[in-house]
C-alpha cells in the first residue's frame, strides 16, 4: 500500500540513543500502523501490522484451545448498572470509560459504556451458564477491541485509547482450582513467550497496584531498550470478589450453593509494540520467524534473462508455501540495494537472493535478518535450510533478549544504589507505607515480588527491617 | 457450556408452520448465541456459533486474499465532522448511529459515533494512501463489529444492533476498473455461496432502495423458509460520490489529478442466520460440511469393553484430525438416543456410530445429517468415506436450496396475481412513481432488476406500458 511521506532512503534514528523517535518512526515506516487517524489515541492497523497481530492471536488461540478454553464474543456495550456492581472495579475504571448516551435522535434511558475489559459484560450472564459443579471449570476467552480514555501520552501499540485485547475468564469450584488455573496461564504465557522471543519476569503486584477488583495480580514484565519495563500480560486471581457482586453461584456435590472462584488472563496489542522495540535494530524491525507476517522474501537480482530468474524464484516460493511458510517475491522495479533495505526495515526473518550465479549453481544466498549472516544453500535443500534458520533464529532471539533482561537486573542493599534506568532487586519489609516511600524516593514503581519463590534473606532496602521478601523495582512504560 | 433452561427433550416447533418460533428456539438450543445479554438487540456469540462465523470468515478471507485484497482494521469511533461529509450517507444513517459523548468525567468536545459501516472512518485517510495511478487499485477489507440503532424488532443474526461485519473497500482509476471489481465481487459471492450452500439472486436495487451514497447497489437475496427474501450481501458502485466528498484523488499518467472510483462489498453475520434457517429441519440445524463448526461426531455405543470402544473412536478421530477434519467424540454419560438427538440438533454433518459390531467388523456406521442415510463403512477407508460424504452433502444441500428458490419464483403479468409469500417476477416500466405504487399496492418490495440480463419483452405489471425490464418482488426479512 502506497503512503504519502514514505522516507525510503533516510536512516532510522539510533534505537538506544533516542528510543522514542526510533520507535515512533519505525512502526509506521515498516507498515505496522498508520497514526494519522483523526481521533487521538486510535490508530489504523495496516495490513502488515494486522497480519503480525493475527499470527500472535493464532499462537495464543492454539495454546488456550489446547487447555480447554472456548472462544466467545460478548457485546461491546455494557449497561451502567452492570458496570457499577463491583466497587473496586468501578473505582479503577470510571475515569477511563467512554459513554454512549445517544442513539439516532434519542437520549438513551440508560447510558452504555464501551468495555474497558469485559468483566462487567460477562458476569451478569455467568450465573445463567453455571448451575452445578458439573459446569465447572468454565473457561472462555475472546479477542476484541476495548476502550480506555487514557490521559497520559498515547503511543502506538503501547498505550492506546482503542486496542486489541485477549481476555480469558474462568470460573472454578474452589480457590485451589483457581490457583491451578493461574499456573496454567503462566505456562501458556511461557509457551507464547517462546514464540515471540520475549522473556519476562512473572511478578506478583503490590496491593496498591493490582487489577481493580482482583485479590492479587501477576504481571508479566519485559525489559524495553530504555531500561524501563513494560507489562505484557496480567493474570488475576479474583477469588469471589466478582462472583459475590454478580451473584454467580453453583450447587456443589452436597447441594450447597456457593460462589464461584474466578480468574482472568489479559494480553493486549502491546505484544506487537514489545516485539518491535526489543528485537528491532538500527536497520529496522526483526521479527521472530514463528509470528513474522512475511517469513521469507525472495529477491531476484536481474541482469540477464528476467524470465529465467523469476521462474527460479517462483519455484522456490511454491516449495516454501506448500510447506506453510509465508514467502513472497520482491518483483518491484527497485534496485537490489533498495530491496535489501526494504526487507531489513520490515524485519523479514530470511531473505533469499537469487542472481545468475545462484541459478547456475542451483543455489540461493540465504541472509538471516537478526545476525546479517549470509550463506549459500543448495536449492534442493532450501526448505530444510529455511527451517533450520528459523529454529536457530527463534532460539538466538530469545536468548539475546533473555541475556539483556538478566544483564539489566541489579541486586541492591540500599535505596541509594538506584540511579540508572534498569531493574533493581532488593529486600522489602512488605509494609505498604514503606513500599510507597520507596516509590516516592526513587521515582520508580515496585513491580512486585517473584511469583516463583526466589530464596532470599536480608533487609528492606528502605527501612532496614529483616525480611524474606524480594521486590523488583523499575521505571515503567 | 451448561446453560439454564436447556430443553433437551422437547421437540422443536415445526419449521414451516411457525418459522419464527422454530428459528428463535433453535439458534439458542444449538448454542449459536445467547440472547440473554441485558442490552436489547445485542447477543452473545457462544462458542459453537462463533466457530461457525469464524469458518465463514476463513472462507471469505481465502477468497478475498486470492483476489489481492489486504486485511486492515480501522478504529471504531468516527468524529462527527468526518461522518457529515457525504450528504446521502448521513441521511441514510443518522437515525441509526450511536453517539459517544462522554469519556471519564468529561463531555467530549467532538462527539464520536460508533461505525454503522466504515466509509466515514476510512475515507479521510484514503487520500493519504493513494497518490498516483501506481497505487491503484487499492483493495482492502476488514472484519469488525458495527452498530446500528435498529428500531424494528430485532432477531438473532438477522437484525441486530451490534453485528459482525465483513466490508471490502476499493479505489480505482476509472469507472471501468470499478465495474470490473463488482464483477469480481459477484464471483467471490458465488464461490462463497457454494461453501455455505446458499443460492441467491443478484439484483440491482431500485434507486430508492440503494445504499446511502451509492450510485447503484447489487443485493444478493436468498429465499427464507417463510417465502420472504433476505439480503445476504450488498455490493455497491460509488463512482466518485465519496471520493469527491472526501477529496480522494490520484495523479494519472498524464499528471492530472482525478477523483478515484470506489466500490464496497458488505456481508454480515446474517449468513449464519440464513444457513440456520434455510438448511435446518424439524430435528434441528444442518450445517454445510465445509463451514460446520464440528464436522464429525463420533458416538461410542458402550455396552462391553469401554476402553476398547474409546480407543477405537480415538483412533478414528486422530485419523480425521490429521487430515484437517474437525472431529470430536461424544464421551458423555448420556444414552445413545440422547447423543443422536444432540448431534442432529446441532447440525453436525456426519455422525460415526461405533458399537461392538463395528469394532468386530472393523467398520463404522456413517450417518449423514441432511438425508439421515446410514451406511456401514470400512474403518480403513474412513477418511475417504467422510470426504465423499462431505462432497455429496455440499452438492445436495446447494441443489435442494436452489430448487426451493426456483420453485418459489412465479412469473406474473399482472399485480393481481400477487397473493402468496413467494418471489414474483414481472415487467416494470422503470418509473419510480409506478414502482412505488407496486410496493404500496402489494405490500411488498421491488427487490430489483437482474444483474445479469434476463431477456424479457412484455408489459409493466402495474401500468401496462411496454418494457424490457424485469423486476423481482417479495416481502423481505
């Protein structure tokens, strides 16, 4: 798709020197979105970006379907009175919701809000779906557009007023059932993180930072190139907080009516932003092969017999496509240099250059996007070679990001050691007042305590009290 | 998913005797939707129904991707001033749009409307995407939720206030380019109609019934069991009506700036309703195999060795799934009769009954949903047998619906012949006043004139003037 203002021949700003500029430019230049829609905080998903999101959704679907979740789709609009049933939830969202007050020429009797998340849309009918213990667990999910009236600066994929959202909602007979679900969710997150090459920390949020209405929240935080963290997903234990407000009950084996225990698992289009930010480099984006919108681009380098070169390329493309690899040929009139530039900028994992030498020797020159490594591969082995490269890239990209995350975690004993943009880890006495003091003094957030116990014995970095609780601290996006 | 109020053992009302009751009950009983959401005209897509819609979307995607369309996603909310640019379009939709006027605690400066369709969301940026003739044709589509404040009685999938919508939008350098697009769209419609076994008439709407803002509209009308028609899709020639309003121009080869010619192609979740209505019978739904949410259900009939029967069933299931057939085993505790009832009610195309005889003889009893035919098939041929049955069903279901459509078209010479609930075909003088008189007198709509010329010479059924124009007339859903 053509776009006015393409800057084909300008270098991107350096990713680490000015991340914001680099990021803001590359997401549009590579065609992930168009930010010129005339409503603030609402962008257009252009084909390349939407394909990436669909590929991430495909992997998410596969994982949640395999764990017995079923996909549904609830209405977008929620009546005011349903929204107002769970006090903490309202308090958390009331400043952020959009209200529909008119339809046609009529004022609506009851204002309807645009879902910021779907608890208040779903839970009024959950009691109709759950009758007895035999109906439990109930495990559903949807992938929908949600709306939050952000007052902070918006940013493509990271903080938008309309965004694409995955949300799983479950009901269980017991708290243990819900706890098991949270472990399953973290397992799903772990599998997905391999697909998108995105390491993260699973951290239990502080009480003052948990999801509105939740008993506790586990955040999955990844490290951005700025040294700040970004929440990729939130997994929430609700206990019976919502089921009491919405009266969602079941009959247990002894005939007693009890409130269900609930959990949710949410992820948003942020994953797209995080992939762009974490794997990109000064040449452009770098996509993990397993979710890349285009996996292979074939570049015909045409000097002599054009038809012969194109036939050779077509041949390779067909072979790859028959094996479910998304491949395309760049048969534009651009010069090879521009084609290389474009494939790099768009983050296509593998490039196959085809010139007269390659045709004569029945080979292709395979260029790997993350390392830039080139090698000659036999045409008859092309499928195998591409697959091996994909596997290597998936592994290498994850490990590189993992190392960057680990290298940016610093253990500290005292608050005064906090002076950089990175993640700090130290003891905390668990007192809310002390925790908030840590946040005030450092200008950073306590991300939370590790979901999986990290053995610790030491002192609170602020008050010095003895503690076995470790917290992670950073600035956040 | 359990649901209060299931009526497992009640017979459905007869489809032809009381279509509305039959339809309203079966869509919920089969699990296509839940109508108990607390906002009028907005239903919940339950897993089975949503899977059907996703399968239809998959087929649609395949067809439009193959014709060079690219998928995008535009924001839902449209600023008032963008909505107000094309006069006919506003007039057609202003009574039907929902308005967001508040966000958080603020009144919005500019009210935002929920898209009833996306012309007014897309066209403000189309001029940024189209610079020169080299950017044309532009062919994009999206699958999204849209909103229309219906004042008529709402009906699941047929007439909803929020509904799932496919919309393709194209820009062309010339009117001929746009005309070719409309032919391509009708070709896509034809291919899709084979997948969903849904014959239709392609009719050019009257001027007073075309899409608001269109130069002309081709409707695809199918016949419902009531004898009334239902519009399944609309294909619209806009000429430069919108491009002039939104100033979408391109530079042609001679350096002249011209307005683009545009078309759109829209289809909604109505397809789900139409499939349910047209193919269903008094036992429940009947789904075309190529879009069925579950294609095969295997019924273990367990008397003796339970594990042996289940292993045998698992074996068949794996074989089918490895070949991309959606199969499941009904391993519930219900009796075989209830399992048969459930599979029939849900419209699962093929049932495989497995009892001790089948295991001994290494066979399965294959039951075909549309005809109820049973036959014994060899286990080792099961994949082939299922595939053949699918093919036969696709063909038979289309042909049966096609015959029903044709049998319900009656040629008439005079208005007075119109007295039943069916489709009438006769001459029309093409005068708007005469056409509206036909509609008033008969209490029916003129659906339009055939898109593909049907040779005709005769008189107008109302005024008696000589004419070569044929129109189709019916009551509509």
